[in-house]
C-alpha cells in the first residue's frame, strides 16, 4: 500500500467514478484503475462495485475511506512542513535531476551515464539522468523532487509546461526471426499484418510514437503489454513488434533489431522538455536553453 493508491482511492470516493478521479488527478483512467486494482489485491477485498456509470463503494470501501482520509490529511501536513523547511533552507544537493520517459532498453545504463557526463559538462553542474514511466515522474515534478522530464512525443498537462526541443527519427524493433527482419526499410503496409505492442503506463501517458502512427493510418493490431517479460515474449515468440526512436545507441541487442521507416512513412516524433509550472530553477532554465540550441549535439552523442 502506498500514499498514491490512497489518493486515487479517495478521489474515486469523492468523484463517484474512475474517470472523474482521473480528471481530478490529471492522469489516465488506466492509471487510477491499476492503482485501485493493486490496492484491492493487497487488501484482499473489493473496494468498489464497477458499473457503467460509475463506481459504488463496498462496505469495506466505506470503512477504509474513514481511515484513508485521515492518513492523507496527516501525510499532507508532514509534506507541508517539509516543503516549508526545504524552502527556507539552502539546498545542499545541487544535482539537476532529469528523467526520460521510455522503457528500459538493453544498454540503458551506458546511455544514461554518457548523457549524465555530457550534460554535466554543458550545464556546469552535476546531472542525474535516468529512465521512468511518465506517470511516475509527474508527482516528482510537481513536488520539486525532479527538475525535468523528457518525453518522446507531445505531453499536455495544465500543471506542467512542455517545450518542444527537437525531433527524433522513428524505428520498429523486432526479433531476428521476424519475417521482416531482412528488409532494410519498412512501411506501414509492411507492418499491417503483424501486431504492435501498446505499453501500458507509457503509450497511455502522452502522444507517443505508437499513438502518432495509429493516428496517421498504422493498421496493425494493438496488443496491451504490461511487463518487460511480456514484451520479450511478444517480440520473440509472436512476431510482434514495438515502436521506438531510431537511435543506434538504443538498439544494441543480439536477439532483436531496429528497422527504420521508408521515406514515404517517416513521421518525425517531437522531443519535449517538461517542467512543473511552479518549479523552474535557474538550472532548469539553463537546461531548456541548451536543449533548444544544442539538441543536435545530443543526437550526435547518441549516434543518430
């Protein structure tokens, strides 16, 4: 059980539906549903009766609500006290924290370490660079624990600012046994007979590569995938494929390959720097300025 699950639970109680809670929290319905499902599994009892026009709390849900509300109030008071102390104190750790909203890939630690060194040198400050699922990063942005989120695709949130800093080429990732493996370039028509992976928690967060191509006519069957193991089985055993950025540094693996699109189906995807409206440090402004002016240098580092 965690505090975010309790927040979503209380939001559903107040709104009377999962969709209403999602709007209140500025997240997807899937994120709320997943959190409630995990909480119910841990507690061993249903909290809501799901209906077409809303969610009705069970007797157990009503009982939990009394304690959950008290827990949230206490937690928020602690958070307010901590925020006040942090605002008044001189921040000892000047590390600039950046997360990239993409799933793990085979050599992500090497890529992240290289980006840390490069950005630290360019910004003149220590940089921490890692990967995440987008919905995990937004609460950190809003609390000030994260300075910037990089999204592959446009992102919209009334509590955040999103700045387009550049574009990336797109590729498809498939196994070495896939029928399309021997092609040099692929088209949307080539891909139509094969299923494509929809990564839950990633492709339902923003205007990702998959969403962009589906909107532009990609006809592949979309298969929801939840875990890395499911992705591996989907790609290796079911002739499925995933979509991602066409960067060589992201595609090093002996068991699968990355193919880029033929010119007629190339749709560059936007790269955006996302920040909280109320948390923009001088470090972030310097980072945004560098990314707007020097994004091509980042691409050179990644080997595009």
